[in-house]
C-alpha cells in the first residue's frame, strides 16, 4: 500500500473540486471505481480520503467543509460534511462491490 505519503485533505479537495463538482455522488463513485478496480492503491486512497475526512469532520475540522464546498455540493457544518462523506463512502463501496462481483 502506497498511501503512507498520501495527503487525504489534498486528495479530498481535488476529488470534490474536479470530479464531484461536475456530477452526482453516484456518477463520481462510478468514475472512481472505474480506476480503483484496476488499482488497489487508488482504492485505498479513496477509502483513506473518505474515512479521514469523516473523522476530521466529526472532530470539528472545518477544512473538510472547504474541500466539499469546492464542488456543487455545499455544507454549512462539520456534521453535514461528515454525513455527506459517509453517504459518499457508502455509495462508493456499493459501486465497488457491484463492479467487483
């Protein structure tokens, strides 16, 4: 696993600013899975971004809101951010499992 040098905040900001900005969470998850089924390191990075973002948002880290608000999705509290990321993780994992089976 190559995620030890991976910066989850930068990854999350890039994901929301680039991919999620243009589409729904479902469409973004499909795009992510199209790469992650072929690249386990990318899959690990996706989960790291989402999991660390959820933990940070639950701890009150407002930078997570900034990452999300770079997209068409907008949150006004860290709890909203944690919920959105948890929903996104669930959508991503369902798509990953569906594609891998």
